[in-house]
C-alpha cells in the first residue's frame, strides 16, 4: 500500500461548544479513489473542507507527504495541488463558461489576457466531458447539469495531486455520470488521489477502491470496497438495518382532483395531459430536458402556459402562483438552494415566508412563528443545533426536510415534489418516502418528479413519462418497470404488455 499524499490524524472540529468531528483518521493515497460516506450531518463536508483548507481543525494534525502542515487557506492549498469540487456551485453567473474555468488563473500573452487560448482550452475540456455548453455562453444561461460540468472542467484544468469531489453527480444524468467516471478513472490511473462523496451507494461501489463511513462525526468503519456490500454501507451509515426502504403504496381514490388538459409551454412542453386522483402518488419520469419540470411549474403557476388546469373542478389561471396555493396546490422545487430557501436566513424566516400574511396581525406574530417551527422540527425530524442558525449551515437532508415543512405549511390538497431526495442520504430518503406515503394515506395527492428510476417505481402507482416535451405514455400497476419507463423516455413505442394497467 502506497504512503498517503494527504491525511488527517486525530482531527476534531468544534463550532463554539459543539464538537462535530471526534478524532477522525483519514488518508488519501495516490492512484486510489477513497469514498467518504455518511448521513447528512455526519461530518463529511466538514472533513472535506479541512482537507481543502476552507476550515481549520480544532485539534489533531494534517499530514502532507508524510509531514505535518498548517494550512493557511484554500488558495495555499490549491497551490499545493489539492483541488475541491464543491456540491454548491462556485460560479460567477454573469461570466462566460471559459471565464469561469480560468477565473483567477487567466492565461496571458505578454501583459494581455489570451482569450483565444482560454476559449480553446475550455472547449477541449468540455469536449472531454461530452458537454455541449459553448465556452462563450454566460453561465446563467446554461442548465444545472452543464454548470456541474463547468465545475469539473475547472478542476481538470489544474494539475491536481488530490481531487476532492463533493456529490459531483447529484445533478447529472446516468450518461453524464458515466462520462465523469471515465475522467475519474483516468486521473486515478495518472496517480491522483481522489476523495469521492455520494449518497448513491451504487456509484460508490462502482467507482471507489476504498470506503470510509462517518456517523455523528465518528469514523465507524473503513474497508476496501470489495469487502463490503451496499447493505453493509447503508447499515453503517444509519446504525440500523434499512429493510423496506419504500413504504406500501396507497390505494388511490376514484375522484379526480387535478385534471391537466393540453398544457403547452412555448418551446419546452406541447399538449401535455394527465389526471391525478385523491390519495394517489403519481410519478412523472423522463430524461433531463424532457419537459418534466417545466410542466410542473406551468401547473403550479410558475410559468406561462396554454391549456387548462382544473383543481377540484375549478380552473386555475395561468401564471398565478398565489391563486394555485390558495386553491390547495403547491410545488416543491428541485433547486432548494437557488429557488427554495433563503440560505442566509433562519429556519423560522424560511418556514413562514410563503404565508407571512397569516402570521401578521398586522405585525408579525413571532410566538406563532416559533410554534410553527416547533411543530416542523418535530414532525419532520429536522436536526438543528441552534434554532437561529442560518439555513445554509444545515446539512442537505435537513434543508430538504425544512423545504418540505415550508411547502406543506399551507395544508395543501395537491403537492408536486420535484426531485424529492436529490443530494440527501439513504436514511433521510427513507424518512421522505414515508412522509410521502403518509400524505397520500391521509388523502392528499402527490406528484413526484424524479430522475432516480427506483424512486419512481418504489413510490408511484402510476407513472407518466415525458419525451421531448410531450407525454410519451403512461404506465400503471405491474407495468411500472424500469424497462417500460426507459423505453418511453427514449421515445420508443410501448408494447401491449407495458401499456397494461
């Protein structure tokens, strides 16, 4: 076994009186992909930020090339060849793709910037990642998966000795993920030490050489990947067996509660129709770019549309979010950080913001707000060290649970949930799945949009599949299979068997 390039020895980290890492030993070796996994709040991000120089340890040592070192900041660490790809994008939205890739490290010809060289090099990097993003395009105009590829291109443009990847595939399709894996394997073969975190245990099994599990800030096990199964990893993460990940599906009622007819959104959705029944979990599947999210946003009043949306027999006007919410329909966005939560504000402020008028008499009733937050923390099992902390300091799983609590605060009849478990751990996923099932069992109607095939199959009694902006077909009952969903998502004709309810 080769000697580590970078290691932690007995590292602890405290934020005020709260210790979040407890004596962590961790090593990254050349030519090895080392996966670091754990539930949200287990200490993964803190560990990575210490390794990358964004945080300093409270006690313990950082070892680089066999010698203790004190990091003075992330710039120094990057100069040492230790590069981190963050889960949250660190991009300048108003700058172009190539300007972001070389931001702070611009190529020059004499005293002038060499724009042609930077654009050419960026095009080569994006081509290697099989991305169609034009280097000259402002980052604000490209998709979320393409932004992730820009972050990866930034890392590839540097001569990294250590590459730290925080949930790099959370927003990528399966095809894009395979492209990324090819780059990871190439870097590993070149001797780069790679730290890889993911909540997708199948990915960990596929790409990692070694896996370390953190639970509540303690390293509970570290193994060669061939010596553990996905069940072993899941059990170590949550400290209990995870049987029956998906709860039983509820029986839908006969009453249609939401009827969508011939809805179109210019350029992205064409004549889409679907029906949702009371107490039903309906899935919407399809590839990224198929129009799933745009259809959901049009139904919820977030996008202009043509066509009709009927809720409980009454029409919803296009582009009227407040009317839809008042009528009993709400939408939980796939982008919790960019569109769902105010990361610099507290839990209370985020929770009550959509219903602020209900908490004003006419001044804001802080006691009622605090009582609502008490219920949300208890009902949604939100783990929060301090009630007044900024939401951005919560783990991804606890942010998602707060967003669910915020969305459900108005007691809606219909809930549209876009990517319900993106970027959260398997234990929290199970909590979210049980919550969805409980909502349906209580008579609410749920639409789940997901890029994760097992999620659609495990939760939904029916799945509507979109392809190129159109509804390609619908599957129900035993026909809700991976093969059936994939064939429709790819624009292939259904067989009679798969079309059966």
